[in-house]
């Protein structure tokens, strides 16, 4: 890896599209002293065939021009031994392995073997799914090849439910990797975590507060026209604004405190999401009950059942250590919402008949 002051900034377009686009972007980034490495995808693993899948080897020629003209180091994603061979042929300084490749131990084994005897730094993104062991395994396979300059890239994790982020960061996972593999540089990829420009600064700042070592931010000379991931790319001038806005705090011995606090926050976030899903499921069942009660001409409120249910829940909550008043207030709100839903269902059914 090149020498740097924290954070190491890696920037460039999601995809190398044309020679002009690559060189124009690189010239803009070369004016930013914080940027040390130029990135671009030349092979793009797409979910379905027919999408833009990169320009291939032609893009490596453009990356070589970037290096010659600007002096920036260069990095590209590799997913096969052939990619490694071609990238090294054109003098690529750093290789990175993407999230879709990391999930496959067979691919990682092949890549590891192809890197044997190679003196080039390798960056390894987290797998698409939140599996720390899989991430560690990928790193270990590269280490076994003899590569000793390795960094991890945190790019967030796929989540089925819609989220504010494209790939929610789940900070506790990279934090645990940093704990288990001390000294391993950790680069944050706010672009893939965010999926949109307006979240980039907040994610980048959070990664710096957790004392990660660098940032990989997708930057394009004309983001709106980008062939891939247009919404998460920014212009070089916008990258400069973002970097100036970052507060790079000096470590003061509270690194473990900050990371432990973030782990606890992430756990609470996960529990909150589960609560939301459970409440939504409960209200869906309440709606089904409303329809069932209407069909069988039963009143919505069975007071005796509610009193017994309420007393039982309070008793169980007390044993679990919950404040009785808090639980009583919560149960009352949930019950009122359930009654309202059942009433609406029954009224709709009555209006139809």
C-alpha cells in the first residue's frame, strides 16, 4: 500500500467506460492531495447478462495511462486468475477482490494460488452476506499465498428488507474483524454502503470515528451519465468538499470504548428492526381476526380475555425484568391499534355487503 496519512483515500469511477472518462476523472482527482489511489472496475460482475459488464483489458490500458500521467497508484477488481495475470501485465499497483467473489471459497482458492509469488498488495471486500468467518477465510487464503500486504474493505451487507442504506453497514462485523486481526488495515467503502450521495459523508465520518484506515469512494467526472451505480458516485469537486468536512479525530485511548459502544448500538438497531417486523406481523393477524369475527358475527372486544391476557403479559414481563408500567402502557397502545384495525376491517366488510 502507498504511504499515507489517515485516511488513505482511494477514488475513481465505479466502471471504466471510455478513455476520456477515465482520464478526465483521474486528472480531477490528481488535484486532490488526499487521493493516493485511482480505482476503476474494468470487469463488472453483473446480476444478469446483458448489462454493462465492463470494457475488460482495454480499460487496463487506460489505467496505465492514468498512472503514467498523474502518478496516482491504480487498483482494479479481479475475480479470476486470468484477471490477475492481465492486471499485473499492465502494471496495476493494487488488486481488490469483490464481495461476490469472496463468498465463494473455490474462487478464493484459485485466486490465492494465482497470487503465489506475486509482490502486490491485495484488498479484500467483505462478502455480500454478513458472514465474518467467510471474510476471515478469504483473507487467510490470500495470506497463505504469501501476500503480506493485505487490507480489508468494508462495503456493507445485503439485506432483503428495504433500508436507508443500499448495503447496511452492520458496523459490529468489521469491528470484530479488526479485533480478531489487529494490524489489518480497514478501508471503508461508503459508496456501496450508502447507495446514494447524501449518505456518503455520514458513513465516512462514522468509519473515521471507528478509526478505520481509509476510504474508497466512487468518483466520476459526470456521475449522472455513469453506466453503473450512478446515484452513489460524486464528482472530484464533491469529493474534496466531503474530505474537508470530515473530522479526523486523534486517537486518545478510547478506541475500545467507541467500538464497543457501536456494537451495542448495532445490536439495538437489529432488535428494533425485529420488533417492527413482529409488530407488523401482529397487526396483520389482527386484520385476519377482524375478518373472521365479522364472518362469524362475533364482537371485536372480548373484555374477559383481554383482562386475562393483560395480567398474564404483565406477570411474564415482570419475571423478565421489565418495568410493569412501561409494559402496561406498551400493551395498551398495541391493543388499541389492534382494535382499530379490526374495526376498520369489519366496517369495510359491512360496507361491501
